[in-house]
C-alpha cells in the first residue's frame, strides 16, 4: 500500500500499472493533474488467508487549495510470491 501511495505522489503510472492485478487493471490510467499529496495513514490491515489481504487507509491531498480525503478498503492478492492490488471500496 505504501509503495502505491508513493507512486501516486511521484506520478509513477508505470509502477501503478505494474502493481495492479491484470483482472482489474484499467486500460488507461490518467492521474488527476495538480494533486498535492499530503499524507497516508494506514488504519488497519487484515490477512484473510495466505494469499489475500485487505488494507484500510486514508490518503489526504489538496487540489486547487481544497483539501480532500480518500478513505478506502483495498483488496490485495498474492500470486507467484508477489502482492497485487485488486480493487477497493470507498468509505
């Protein structure tokens, strides 16, 4: 989760795509211009089994001087020894 947040901060679309599970990866990923990321708080993580986990997080940002908050429960799967972001539910 932290590496994906860092990729958003740095505008690393290549890393975001490379860490997104092929079954849910969007064909095109365009990052919103002008976003200033302010911080990430991992609220909790839960291991569901050896190959599935969930991470609840809050990411704060500012766009055009206006504060925003992204609160999501993300799902990850491990395949071939590597963790992949699958999807998430906004809270």
